[in-house]
């Protein structure tokens, strides 16, 4: 007889709770006389129905029956207490749990929010209820892969439990245990979102305070983290101790023992001890075979069986035998992965894998993980198979079908997320879905040269790097063209502004020398409240304004034909995508190059040495102490920059030669301006930076975030009556009260730079004390060009707190002088170009994935499609001279990229041996659109000439026509 799989061993406190419940109501009845016998009976029956529903779900997994019981309990409770009463909170929470179990997520969320509404009617006396509810909400979001929201609610839950714990108000063992369950939920969310250090910190804090069983659960999570960190000895010590404890408490066939075998199996696979792993996994599966309703756990074990076969080494020198045994192992892995999909989704075979079949499943995150591994096995079989190419294509097509379905599912899942933070984190975690789809498309393209495979790669390259930014810009456009009242848009903007302000204050009060735990908690409360209200408003907009929802998520993912139609004959786009081989310091760089007539799809392999070359090039260019560098550093630069060119650019020369090139970089490639690469090997007997064969001599180069945004932005025509706004603070007079901020030095030449722009273009200027944050906020939306000659404080670990340094007015208001990236996102700009002529503006500029924001993205989102900015500090007036020349070129009608190229080339021609160093002139780059900002005199001349020619032609035509009539 099989026994039922239960939750972790937990005492039944129901009789105690019922006793307190009835005693409480007896007191009310005696003291007030309001409730008659009928209400007593109803409240008792409601309580019995509540516990019957909870126990039915917990013990039998009969969620529909549990839901029916809980609904009846709610109805009776509402008769007794009314529909607005804090006592209904626990019932709504339990109903939400059952809807979640039934995968009716919208109903689950609505009931959770109703529970919160009830608890908040008497929040002081319902802190425990709120803490439990927020823990449930954290689990709800974690199940959807929305780890940002899961962490937010888990943290809120744990903070509430901790506040009660510190006041000795956690009275019962169950309440104390629930506090550790909240900590466990938080560590799960941290672990699954790759926040390993934060997870370890939580475990170490709460394990010391936990009872024996709670401590084992927390330490089991610690073992998983140590496993990922390859601390295998620590893992084995924890697991062996846990196994001994569980066997002594519950016997060798308890599922808790099986859970430890599963962790041990995973560790052994990571250590390449697959045979030993299979032994422990077999033990775990035998134990779970004694239980009912354990499909998810069997899937977990079968996934590890598959992982073991996928990674199992073959020890033979015979190539034929190696391929035979390796394919056998991969086939075993394939069978296990397909079994997992069948158990979770009723997918019978490879042909049943589709977006539709995966989307209706409640195991979407697990499905994504399984399909990635399944596709990897098919790809590896195709790579080593000795069959004919047409037969090998079958394996790649299987992999492609699976990965396309996974890619579509990942994109669809993200549309259910409301906050940008959630979308960013999900995009970062699921990046491998898109890059693996691209890799598979490349393998197929190598076999059949089918342009469809290139299009698949193109789409997934964009999804891997810029999908959230595209969504954000789509959201702005949706607001503009839908019928949402201005009052609601203003309300959302207010929430965003409050969140940005309170986050900045939280950062200031929880770091550096200004730490204030009391104020920090106060700002956390305000952030949580504003985020929740903002997300509720966004959900309301999506539900009640269908045109807004449709416009917001309506994506046009462009094919190569679309892109080629948008390109001019002298333009080309080059996109790079970096992938990493699992557990190796090597990988591949995929290059997708497109011109008006051609395209190329290349793969180049890289190793640790190549990445070190890129790092050295960046270091030499950006290093402030470059003045002390000598011949050895010059040789390093020449060798490394040429090798980078040879690997990254030379293979696509047929596509990009003599064209204006837009580069969409990835990963570490974001840290170098490609103009710095050398196209030839050079004589290195002496230092001669002034005449090196820089790539900038061959063609202008600009950068962009994605091909999709590049095409979309080209259709946007923005022009304001006021042309240029330029600001330059005086840092000698500025006093910033943020203790985390260094003293800001004056930037050479900024006043001269701004005054030059004023004379050349009639700019509105604010210099010194007038260059304030409030002035910029008030007027920035009125101008066609924004020029900000000011410092930027870059925070690489928390980029949303990177800030432009205006002149400070009031440190306790929104005019404290710091305009951070979050603030920029809330601006409404109409500028076609923004120039950040500042020190260190672009540090950490374009990062891998979408988890890290930059100032450039903020301005693009706010409505400025073209950016010119610096990648490192320039401590010399050369930057000012380059900016002057740049604006002259712009005014003459040059495109942005050509204007910047010509300004740099002029600097090189006129520079002395010292200032010819690329540190002085290579830091400026352009991002986004490159269309001319001004028509220029040449354009006006040619337009006038064309009009004259047309008039002459018409005049001659009329003369001839008139002559014929006369002769007739």
C-alpha cells in the first residue's frame, strides 16, 4: 500500500488555532451581545470548512474539492462578519493557493490581493497574516519565473516576521517555523535567479536561529549553492550529515532522504562522477516510488538521469567506437528528457513539442530548462553523426523545432510581467534560450544555406540583447496612440518618480558612511507601496484599454529582407553575439553582417587569450596613467588590436568595405570602440600612434542596441522649434551632501564648449549655478538637441544609480543635483540627439543582456534616438576641440557618424605625438540613428539646383509643345 506524499513534517496546530478562534468569538459575544446562537454556529461551521479545505489540499491534492470547501467557508464568514473584514484574509489566501495549484493564475492573484485588502483593514493585528500572504505571493511569482517580484514579496514577508520576532511576538512554534519557511522561500528565489551570495547570507543568518528540521532545509539549499560554486567537499559533508539525521528521525525510505540523494546525485554529475550519481538517483527514485502524486519529483530525478547521460565521458581512443558510445549516451539522455516532457505536459514525442503545447502547461520554467538540454543532445548527435548530411539535418531540425518553441514561450511569459525589473531579470536568466536557438540556426544554415535559418538567428539575437528595451519603447508608443486618460498617465509617472526618488534615498541611507537602518526601512516601505500601486495601475491599463495592450506587445521582428529594404547602398549592419561553452573559458562569437545586397553568417571560436586581448586594448585606451606607458605597451596595443580586427572584422570585409557601418556589440565587445582596431601589422621599433592604420580611416562606425530599434527609429521624425539646450555646471562652487560621492573636479573646456555651441547654433545655455537638475527637467522636452557637459558618477554594480551631476540646489528634494538613470527613464524628451560630453559618461555602457541599464538606454527610452557620449575620462581640452569640430560638421549637413569620424580624423592629423594617443580622441562614440540633424548648405544648394533644372526642363517642354501647336 503506497502512502501519500505530504508536505515537510509539520505539527498540526489546527486544534489550538480552533480553540483560540472560538474563545475569541465567545468573548465578543459575551461582551457585546451582538452575535446570537446562529452566528456562533455559522462561524464554527465556517472554521470547520476552512480547515477541511486546507487539509484536503495538503493531504490529498484534491484542489477542486478544497476550493469548494473554502468557498463555502468564505460565504458563511461573510454572512457573519460582512464582506469587508480582516478575518476573511486567511480564507482568501487559502483560496488563492488552490487556484494557484489549479494553474488558474489570474484567479489566484486576485484572491491574494483580496486577502491583502482584508488584512490591511486591521494591519496592526494582522502582521502574521500579511507575512504569510506575502510568502505565498513570493511562491506564486517564483512559479512563473518572475523572480524579481518573488524576491520583493519574499523580502517583505521576512521583514514582517523579523519585526515580530524582534518584539517577541512570534508566540507559537508554528509561527516561528513559518518565519524560517519565509527565509527558505527567499533563498529559493535568490538561488534560482543566480543571486548566490545573497542566498548564502540569508541561510547563514537564519540557520543559526532555526529549529533542527528548519536548519536542515536551509542547509540543503546551502549545499545546492556550494555545488554550483564547486565547493564539493562542503556539499558532501552537509548532505551526509542530513541523510544520517533524516534516517534516524523518519527511516531510510522517507522522501526527505530521497531529496538528499537527489542533491548528492547533482553534485556527483558536476564532478564528472556520473556512474556514482546514477546509483544515488536510482535510490531516490525507488523511495519516491513508494508515494503517490509525486510526478514533479520523479521528473526532477529523471532530468538528472538525462543530465548524467548527456555529460558522461567516453574512454576510448577509437574514433568509431567513441562516436558509437557517445551517440548511445546521448540517445539515453534524449529518452529521459522526453519522458520528463511527457509526465509534465503529455507530450508524447518530439513532433508534439510546440509553443502551444508548452504554453498551456503550469510547468513553464521547468519546460524551458528541459527543452534546452534536449535540444543540446540532438545538436550533439547531429555534430558527431557519421550519417549523410540530409540525415544529420533531422537532428538539427529536431533541435531547432524545440528551441523555437522555447524561444516563443520565453517571450510570451515575459508579457505577463508588469515591472521592468522583472522583465530585465527574466531576460538575463533566459538569454541562453535565445543564444542556443541562434546556435542551432547556424548549424542548420551551414548545411542548407536556407535564409529562413538566418532570419531565425537574427530574431533571436535581438531577443537575447534588447527585448526589454524594445518592450519599453513600445509601451511609450502605446500610451501615445491609445485612448488612456492623461490623468492615469500622470499618475503612473508620479509613481515612477517616487520610486526613483525613494530608491536613491534608500541607496544613500544603506551604504557608505551614511547608513541609517531606521530610515532605510522607512524608504523600503515607501518603495514597496509605490511599486505595488504602480503595478496595479499598469495591470488596470492592460485590462481595461485593449488597444494599449495590443500596441504595447505588438512586436515587429524584422527579417533580413526588411532590414535590407531599410538600408542605403552605402550602409551595413554588423551584429555580434557571444556564447560561452559550459564550464569552459572559451566559446563562440557569431557574426551577422547585412548590407543592401548581401549577408554573411559567421562563427569564430575564442579562448581566454582572445578575451584578454580585448581587455588589454580597453585598458590601454581608457587608462588614466597612459602617459607613463612605453614601447612595450605600444607593442601590446598594436598586436592585440590587430588580432581583434583579424578575428572580428576581417571575415566580413566583403560586406562592409566602403560603407557606413553600424555595430551591435555584445558582452566584452561593448568596452572597445571598433575604430581603435588596426587593419594591418605595423613596425613596432618605435612609438608612433599618429600614423597607425586605425579602422576609423576606412569608414565611419556607429553603434546601436538592436536592428529592430534601428529600423523603428528611422520612421520617427521629431523636430522642436527650439534647437539646442546646453548645460555646464561649475563644480568649484558645488557642494554635494552625499557622503558616498567623491569631490568633483572641473572639466577642462566645458564652458568654452557650451559657449561655442551657443554662437554656432544659437543654443539656450545654462552655465555654473544655473545648470541645475530642475532646470533640465523643466525645459529638456522643448529642444531638438541636448548637450550636457558635466560629470557622470557611474555605479557599475547598480547602474540605475549612475547619475549626471548638475549644480545642486536643495539636497532634501528632487533638485539635489543628481539625475540618475531611473530619473531619466521618467523624462519625456523630443530631442533627436543627446550629447553627453562628460568624464567617464559611458563607463559600463552597453552590457550583455538586459539586466544592466546605462544612461544611454535611459535617454533612448525617454525619447532621444541618437546619443553621442564618451567611454572614458579625457583630462585634456582635446575633447572640447573634437566637440567643436563635430558640431561644425553637423551644421554642414553631415550625418552624425560621419561628422564624428571627420572630427576625430582632423584631430589625428593636427595632433602632436602626445595627443595623437587614441586615449584623447577615441572615447567619443555615437549610438542610435545617424541621420543628418541639419540640412546643411550643400543640401540646400543641391535642392535649389534640382528645382532650377526641373523648371528648365518644364520650360523647354512647354516651348516645344507650344511650337508644335503654332506650326499646326
